[in-house]
């Protein structure tokens, strides 16, 4: 069991969770904080004692992680799936200018953000994959196997499972991509059958995003659909059917609900092709039947 993964389960606010998890790690392992500040920002004063403050409130906003000491104040803005809000970095930078310490503003993101304000207002822009590499180097430097190393290894494993690390491309690559597309094709075949049977009206094209892959079902206006079927890369063993933001037959907006099919519980990967297709079809059909009654 991975403690970071278990704590994240059911938490839809990715950025808040990842910021909190990183803040806990920095707070529990001060040596890691010192190492990362040296590695990333060139701050090499080992005599400093840092206070780690997640969700740090300032007059012009809320900082994901503030790192404070007698001589330094460092703001870390974390972005997982959203972009920067208007003037966000400028506001944070101006606040830091008012502080009588050495200050730094760090932008940490999973994906590249193309914004002209980034080089103007940040002292460092890094990706989660780079942070992973730095934490991995620190972890490997620890000789003793203790609770700190265990916690670090748990966090690194969690980042790998969330596709936020740079890992070696192994021999499974070719077969993995093929199986990935086979699953999407099976989902589409099931939707074709459901449409032919009159159980759904229509569905969109296969959509492959940064953290998910799936297909939208039953368009209800120009940009919204009733349902989505697919999976998140953080747990590819779980196929999901989710409600989207449409209105039900009573004219009320559908509540956020989901049904999950865990491949591990039925040994799905050991099924024949026809058995897999039948399992996916039955899961989607039964899920839609129940969700349509909300």
C-alpha cells in the first residue's frame, strides 16, 4: 500500500493534494528541504531552519507552499492541470518585493505553460519530472534504511504512478501502447453496439489527454455531454463511467456520480478478447442504466 496514493483516493483537487503532499515531505525531512533549495535555487546555507507553510495566505492570493526562515522567504506555485490566473505571478512577485529578506518565486508544473510572465517574475521554473529526479538523487544518497527513506521511496513511487517522473522506456513500450489502443477500441465498439440498440444517442471521438483517455457520451449542447467513459493514467486498472454536466430527464443538473470497474477484481487481463469485450459492454450498459435513473 502506498500512503500517498491512498490519501489521494477520492480527492479531486489535484493541485491542493500534490502541494500538501510535497509540503508534508519537506516538513518531515528538513534535510530534503535544504538539499532541494541548494539543488534548485543555489541556496546552500545549511544553518537555516525552514518553516513549511502549505496554502499560505497573503493579501493578494494564496501560495501553494511558502518556505520561510530568518533570512529567506520562498514561494512555490504548483500547477498540475490548470494554467496561471491573470497577473498571478506578478502579484506574488510584488508581495515578495515588500519583504525584507532574500526572496524567491518558484513555478512548479507538470506540463509546460507558455506564458510570457514566467521568465519576468519567477526565479525558477521547473517541472515535476525534474523535482522527481532531485528527490531521487537525495534518496539514493541516504545510506541508512529508516522511516525517512521509506517515506521518500513511497513519494517517488507515487509520482511514478501518477506519470510525473522521467523513467527508462522499457521493452513493454510497444506492447503497452498497442494494449492501450486496444482498450480504447473495445470501449468504442461497446458504444457502437449500445447506439445500435438505441441505449445511447451518440458519442464523441476517442480523447487522449495528459492524465486520462476516454470517450464522451450523449451530447446535450455544443460543449457538454451526459457521460464520460475511460480511465485515468494514475490507475489504468480502473475503467470509469462518470456523469458530465448535463440535465436529467427532470430538468435538474445531474449530480457528479461515477461507477468503476476494477480489472484486478475479475482478472480481466486473463480473459479472452471476446470475454473482455463482453465485460466492458456490460459494465458500460449497467452503469448508464443506473446513472440515467438519477
